[in-house]
C-alpha cells in the first residue's frame, strides 16, 4: 500500500497555520485516509455516493463547521473550514461537494436568512447528518444566469405554492430537505427571488437521479420537479431577498471549493511524484527525465502559489473583509490549476493513469464538473473583468 | 474512576528521517510529531473505561519541552479531561529518569489506573511503565490487549506467541497497552475547539539521574547487491555450488 498522504508543503505554509488549524486538517486528513481512500475507486465506478460515510463525517463535525456552536456546529474559523474542504477533495470532489452543499448551501442560508425557529430546528439536525440537504437554484434553461429562473412561489391562504423544475442538483435524490429558490413576483423581477425550506416529503416534490455522468460519479446529481408543491407560510427564509441571497450562498461554497482545488491537485501531484520515482523506463526512473521533472515542477509551483493565495483569502474572510470578486479569482485560479495538475499527472502515469486504482484520472474527470459549477470558469473571468473595468461583459 | 495516561510526543517514524550532525539524535528538520502509537491506544483505552463506567476522568501527562502541550491538547481533543505538562528542556533517554518524574507526579494523585503505551515508538525501550510501577509500589501488567475493570479488580489479556494469557490484578495498578483495545479515535472538530478550554497544568519535571546516554545512532549498512550468475538451466549447477559453499544454506 502507498504511504499515508502527508500533503505538499514546499514553502512551509504549515508555519502560517495555527495549532488548531493544523489539528483540524490532520483529523480530516486521517479520516480521508482511513475511511474514504479504501472505497472511493469502487464508489466512483459504481456511480454511487458512499452514504455509509455520512455518520462518521457528522460525528467528527464536518458539516457547517464554521457555524456557531449554539446550533450544534463546531464554530471553527474560515481557514479551518477551508482546510476541511481541501482534505475532503484530496479524497474526491464528490465527497467535498456533499459537505459543501450541506454546509455552505443549506446550513448557511438557514443561518443567514432563517428565523430563529428555523435555525434551532434545522441546523443541529443538518450538522448531525440526521437531515441531508440540497440547494435548488439552477434550472434547465437558467444556469449561468440564475436570475432568469422561471420557478415560482405564489402566496395562497394555506401557504406558498411552488411550481417549476431544478436541474443538476447535488444531493438531490438523497436529500430530506431542499432549499428552493423561486420568484414570488413577476417573472422578470429578480428582486422577488426568495428561498424556501422544502422537505422532500412534501406532496408535489419529486427528485430523480441524472444518469450517464462521466464526472463526479461518486456524487448524487438530480433533477427536481415541483408541481403544485404546497409548503407552509413559515417555510420561506424571511431574510432572503433577491438574487443576491443565493449568490451569497455561492460565495460561501466557492470559498470552500477554492480550497478543495488545492486538495485535488496535491493528491495528483503526490501520486505523480511517487510514480515517477518508481517507474523505470529506458533503464532509469521516469522522474529522472527532464520532461517529467518539468511536469512535476510546474505542478509544485502552481500548488504552492494557490496555497498562499487561498490562505490569504481565508485570513481576509476571518477578518470580515473578503469580497466576492476575490473569491472568484481563487475559484477560477485553483480549479483551473487543479484541472491542469490532474491531466498532467494522468499523463505521467502512462497507461496506469487511466485506471481507477490510481486517482489522477478520477480527479481529472471530477474537476471538469467543478470547473463548471459554482460559476463556470468563464463566468469568473467575466466577474473579474467587470471588477477591474467596471464594465459588465455578460 | 480516575485514570492517568502517560503519553510521549515522538516523531512519525514512517516518514523519511535523517540522523543529526552529532550522530546521537535524529535531525529534527522535517520531522512531524504526534502521540506515540501505543500511547494513542492507551488514551483510547482510558476514554473507553471512563465512558463505560459512566463517570471519572482521564488525565494525560507528558514530559518534555513546551511543544508537548500540542500533543497533550490532541489527547484533550480526543476527550481526555485535563492535562499535566511536566516541563523539561529535553526528554532523557534513560527510562529510569523519566519514570522517576512520572512516579513523583502520579504517586499521590489518587489514580485507580495509570496507563502507558507498551513502548514509545521512537526509543522503543519498553521500560518506563514497569519502572514507574516499581517506584510507586504498584502491580504492573505489560503489553495487554484487553482490559476489564469490575469490583475494584482488573482483568487483562496478553497475547503470547500462539496463546492468550489472562491475568487478574488489584487496583490501583499500572498497565501498559498494546494494540487491540480499539483504534485511537480522531479528535473531533468540536473536541479540538473544546481542548483549548480544558485545564493544562505546567510543572517542572522532577527527573531522576540519567545514567544512560546514547553513544551513536546509525542506519544499518546497505545490503550487498544481488549477483546474477547466469540464465536458464546452464546456470543451475553454479547456483547450487554457491548456495552450498558461499551462502551455506543447502
Ligand atoms: C455535477 C454538477 C453539480 C451541480 N450541483 C448544483 C447544485 O447543487 N445546485 C444548483 O443550483 N446547481 C448545480 N449545478 C449547476 C451549475 O451551477 C451549472 O451547471 C452552472 O451554473 C452552469 O450552467 P449551465 O450548465 O446551464 O451552463 P450554461 O450557463 O449554459 O453555460 C454554457 C457555457 O456558456 C458559457 N457562458 C454562459 N454565459 C456566458 C456569457 N455571458 N459569456 C460567455 N460565455 C458564457 C459558460 O461559461 C459555459 O461554458 C451543478 C452542476 C454540475 C455539473
Ligand atoms: C487503453 C489502452 C490500450 C492499449 N492497447 C495496447 C495494445 O493493443 N497493444 C500494445 O502493445 N499496447 C497497448 N497499450 C499500451 C500503450 O502503448 C502503452 O501504455 C504506452 O506505450 C505507454 O507505456 P506505459 O503505459 O508503460 O508508460 P511508460 O512507458 O511507463 O511511461 C510513463 C510516462 O513516462 C514517460 N516517459 C517514458 N520514457 C520517457 C523518457 N525516456 N523520457 C521522458 N519521459 C518518458 C511517458 O511519456 C509517460 O508519460 C495500450 C494502452 C492503453 C492505455
């Protein structure tokens, strides 16, 4: 068996972390090594999310770990939260996606936009994994432009009547509760977008797996249909208002994803490095050739840059000054970097690189989803373009 | 039930390590430190005993420089109730010196059980537990793989070559722990946060005289390279001759 993963730390970035941050990272790293790595290859091939891992993740406090203790969460700072995402994605982007959705896209909106009763009811249950959540924003015809959504919520005497369809929803089929975004006013009024807590057992709510994925196969991605789905009046998230509310959730999730990209890239670099030292071709290790050293040097450089940039992003978030544009830069850079690292690692591994027994190709395929979701790479380019020129190009 | 667990901060010996310039110690550069493996099992054993008992406390104790506080906090993160740091600039190699300091701290502490790992994974002396037991005048069972406490008496199992030995002992007692009692749990994220608020007492270590010193640490010599005598059936007679005359295994 390969040696336990020890991370990549060429610039002693560890010395910039507190003892507590390192302890959090070490717990998640050890958990991934022990519980995720042995099963992830098979889960990926089977196309199944490994549900059996949920209780263990919940017991250790992986869900919504940066939310306060009074709601059953760990109350960690944002750097520690980022390190959790990094380590989970070192294992698999699908597992990190599960935790991102549960924490940043379900628990966070309840925390930020929910009433005190909603917080007290839902957050401890989501932290403990008793309830599994999903986040329904994207629709078949509205991806990069979610403000165009056509799902509606009409207020009636009995509550809110939801109608519409959501697509590409992570955790959709296994979720017991869904955060659904819908327009409460005119169809061109993005200010009327509100969030609703919709239990999956609600009449008129159906979720079905999206089949045929070649990426994020160990994650559940579903289509959700809402047909005259009636929820009580208090299902609305009272403090949500306008498209900026779901976008605030995405900022939280993207922040974690930026960290996750480092994890996936480290996994690929680590695999490529050890393979390059062991694989003998033409009488010497391939790691002793200039071509492969160039691959490794490039990966190491990009990982190190991403580590420093993302740690600073975390420090800004902990200070309360982080901007969404800064998150766009990190998500865009890190996921693109991870895509490149995964592809180069896969190539370095020769034919072995296409096997599920190794990890690089799984990461490579997964990262194509991560490149697309939470704002495509292109969209983040346009966000940065707008940020510096003041001129929107989308 | 009141349980003390003595833990040592050691370098992770699975990672690549180098011998320092003086040849008497490991080069500290690049080493990653953690609770010694068997000591982690001892913490787990202590926590399980207190949990199954429904009450009591687990006190973790470590000797060394300030850095051992990180290791103590890891055990607090796993669930230990409080920690004692016996401050010493260095951890002596002589087990008796260490055992003296631990016995001085633990003797009057009112502990029902004092747990140790079977050995520290760096120095591998296997001496500190039994020596501390002797100094405290307590019975000592070593390298156990199962432990039950009932009616003020302990029952422990030890794995012998091809057999299992079951022993009974009165309490208080010293027990050293092998693997088998249950893998050490990971500190949960809430545990890590809680550890910062748990008591951690710092006292000077009253080390005993150190009579042993390390003379030199060396890696084993490289194995001589293999030799290819020939290929195919033609090489067999020569191979047999060499196995008889040179390797002397036939
Ligand atoms: C595995 C997976 C899981 C997902 N999970 C969730 C989830 O849990 N919840 C959720 O709500 N959504 C989820 N999504 C949806 C995801 O957020 C969308 O796929 C994403 O926003 C892109 O939308 P789209 O697929 O409709 O692509 P489109 O918006 O159709 O984009 C297609 C292409 O056009 C480009 N493009 C779009 N607009 C412009 C422009 N103005 N200028 C230049 N180029 C442009 C894009 O960059 C992209 O390359 C998930 C997606 C995937 C793949
Ligand atoms: C799906 C599939 C089908 C195949 N079908 C067949 C088949 O039908 N028949 C058959 O005979 N073979 C087949 N192959 C084998 C294929 O030809 C080999 O995989 C290929 O030659 C590479 O060899 P390798 O996998 O051992 O990689 P390696 O030779 O170990 O190479 C590993 C890495 O090192 C690099 N490298 C190697 N040498 C050097 C050097 N000197 N300097 C710098 N870099 C170097 C390589 O470019 C690669 O990136 C198949 C492979 C696959 C994946």
